[in-house]
C-alpha cells in the first residue's frame, strides 16, 4: 500500500483522498479507493496447494474502473479497464478474455462451503437444486482464481452465499469486461457499499443468457 500511496501523492493527490478496503477491518474512505486481497486462497497456500491469487481493484468516486488479479504460481496477470476489455498476460503474450455462450448442462459449477453451519447448509441445499442440471460441482478454494478460470471458460457457474467486497471487487470488472455477469441471488447487479467492509454479498457469476434459468432453479425465496 505504501507504494500506491507514494505514487498517487507524487501525482498531486492528497493523502486524505486515498482510501483502502481489505481484510482485518481495513476501511479507509477516499475518492480514490483500492480494494485489496493480498492472498485469496489462504488455506490452499498453507496446505501447499498451488491455487491462490492476489487481487486489487481501483475505484474512483465509488465506481470500479480498473483491476488486476495475479496468479503467482503460473506468473499470469489478469487485468481489466472499464469499457476496454479483460486480458491475460503470461510472459510476453497477451490475450483478450471472452466468456462463451453455453448450455446449462455443459456448465461446471464452483462453490464454497463456509465453516458457519447455517451458511453451509444453505449453500448445500442450493447447490443440490442445481446438481441435476449441470455437469458437476467443485470447490477449489480461491474465489479470485475461480473467477479468472470462469473468464477462460474452464468454469461455467460460480455460486457463493457469503462473499466480502475484497473477494469480488477486482473480479467483477474482469468478469463483466469479458462478457460475463455477476449478480445477486435475485438476479440483480451487485452494488458494493464502500462504507461497510463487513457487508456480505451472495453472488452468482455466469453468462448473462443463463441467469434467469439459474435463478428460477435455485428459487431462493422457497427457503424462507
């Protein structure tokens, strides 16, 4: 963060206009806000499973305009700019990301089961509703890596019931610029609250053409 602050202040941006959001209750407001997850997939990392990543999103006046995700294991950098597309850089090679249309039956879905019993039960029940309609279900352990895998058409659906802003901010832009969508469980676009870092966001990531079909199947209102 010190590097970011120094770079912006050198450009004449005042320190009190620079904000940061991240884990451990980090929530500093500012016109220029960085949402950072320094290690997404901590359990994988500790367990020596090479599936984890780093994500940074930049927002100006509450709107995310650019973001990056680093896969340090494979030296892959994923990035996006608003209305300029999403890309993957690996060494000297750059490729534009594009989410392909597909049928629900062709989709491999990824999800996450929380240690919280209530959240875990809800997630299990919801994924069970989808199980017979899709190719299969996985839980790989790193939301940012799963998101960029989605943008490479390795996964067709991401479904979570308790994500934080730092889990989603960087990947939301990368997903949308690649032609995918991130919505809540009612099918509405997710709007982040930059004043409440502890707010949780149930979310669905998929191709826009599949949203209504998936929402109808999971029918979250039936659980209440």
